[in-house]
C-alpha cells in the first residue's frame, strides 16, 4: 500500500516508498533483460537442445548401468550381417 498524502491538490509519496518502487522496477527490468538475453542467445539454446536430445538418445540405447541394450546390439549385428551378405552376394554376381 502506498503512503500518499495531499500537497496542493497533488498526491505525494513517501521517499522510502519511491525508493522501494524504484528497486522493484529495477528488479523487474533486470528479469526482463535476462529473459530477452536468453531468448536471443540462439547458439546457447541450440546447444542446450542438442545436449538434451543426446541425453535422451543415450538413455534410450543404454541400460541403467550405462551398457548398450542387448536387444539393440542384436539388431545392429543383424544389420551388419545383412549388409555383409548383400555385399558378398553382389560381388559374386
């Protein structure tokens, strides 16, 4: 609540209240500048997105202990074997 008093028909405020308002507005301005700065830092935002996607991929292809998932290893081995057989077959023809 502001401390207003009347002086010659105009509302005046307590100097301490004015200082508090200035400090509050300064904090709001700093928060706004920080938000705009973060939004405009495209390189940093892209790096953050890349790190998040890499972490999600790492979580997807590894077990809780950090080792590769056996089912994905089996699929990878089958793909490599299929490509090797295809190359060998094409070389024979």
